[in-house]
């Protein structure tokens, strides 16, 4: 029987936090991100670098950002699939 590590089953294993932030900023921008996830680094002088620094230190915030990333990607996939079927 093969045992899999937690990372092997993690859907975000190959996605870096920097890539997640770049994608979310592209889709939402910092203003909307600050409304979706209540984190001060998205409101006050927002930058990807300052956000990464905070998210790497704060697990609860990182988990919220990862969840938002997965939700957003799934919603985009649903939208694209719907248009292809139409």
C-alpha cells in the first residue's frame, strides 16, 4: 500500500504564494481584496511584497487567501465551461 504525503494531496502544492497573490491582485485588485479578506496590508500601502511578508508569518490569513484563490479558480473554470457548452 502506498502512503501519500500531505503535500502530494494538497491541490496548492505546486502553486507558490507569490503566484497566488499575483493572480488575486490581477483578478480583484487590492481594494476588492481588502473587502473580501480583512487584512490591513491590503488597505494601507498595499503591495505584493508586503502582503507576502505578512502572509508567510500569519497562518490564518494565508489560509483565507489560499481558499479565495481556489474558489476563484473554480468559479473561473465553471464560467469557461459554461461558455464552451453554449
